[in-house]
C-alpha cells in the first residue's frame, strides 16, 4: 500500500469520528450556568482584595504615626524608660588654702603708704620711715648692729593720734620670705613685708592696728606683741623675734 492510499484512509476515519461526536453532542442537554454562585464568589474575592489593600494601607499609615508618637512624647512610659539618677555622694570638704602672701618686692627708695602721713621705704643701707609731724627716721641693716649670720627680727612701735599703733622692724635670715604674722594679746595679725630685688638677705615688715588693751594694764603697745614670725611659701620659719 502506498502513501497516498494511507493518507486517504486516515482522512476518512477522522471524518467519521467528527460525525459520531456531533451526533453524541446533539443528544446531550447542557446544564444551566450557575450565574448566582459565580456572582457570589466574585463578590467574596472582591471583598478579600479590598480588605487586603485596606490592611496594607493602614499598616503603612501606622508606621509614621508610631514614629510621630515617639517624637511627640507619646511613646513608652517615661517612668519605665528613664534611668534613675545616681544618688549624690558627699563631696570631700575643700582643703584649707595656704595663707595669701604678704611680702612683696619694692624698688630702692620706693615709698610705700602705710596710712595717712605714714610712709616706709627701703634702700640698700636699711629701713626708712616717716610719721606725721616727725622727722624721717632710719635703721641700718648693714652697719653691724644686726647679726645677719643668724635669723632674727627687730621691732619698733609708735602710737598715732587716731588711736592706732604703727609697728615695724627689720627681719633677716636665709630663704625667700612669703608672709609675716604678728601675734598679739588680741590674736594673730597679718603684717606686710617688703624686700629689695636681688635677695639681700633682709627685709622690712610693718603693721597698723588698733591700740591694744592689755588685761594687766600694760601701756607700752609693744608689750602686747608676743612674737613676730616670717614664713616662706611652704610655711617654714625664716625669722622670728
């Protein structure tokens, strides 16, 4: 059998099959289309889609609202999030500061005002001072009257018309003087010290106080001074008397 015969036979069989299927289809009665069920199913799907879209949109809105809530202070309870401040510990009491220096360097011949009418100045030879209605006075520091090889101190005093007392003297000893303190019956008094440049080994001190009243009636103001002490910056005694 050749190829053309086979092709014709296949075409005839296909035609018969189509006729058989057509006859069978005419005998079938198609069922009604479930339109209501399809409509309900479509509405359910539509509602689910809307709900999903709305949920996503609400979720997107909640994120910035949450952020804004924290920024506005409506976030977590501050009482829970704020750490308690540490308890204050008692601070150490400040250590007492060293007494302020009362000794300064002056130029030779520089007159220092002590009070109205009272002046004091230094030269390489010694101590000079003046008081109201009195001639200038002088005490030498280099004429041999003072033993500069050993620490020491001199004292002069004079009462003033206003009731105060002017104390002064010469001190000498090794080291750099920083402050002078005069001890009286009434208590310690901060005196002033003067020195010349170049550390000559001696200096002058003075103080002006109210006239002291001694318990035993002593009249000489100098008798109420128990001692005068010169200290260096570290509190070591340079001279006393």
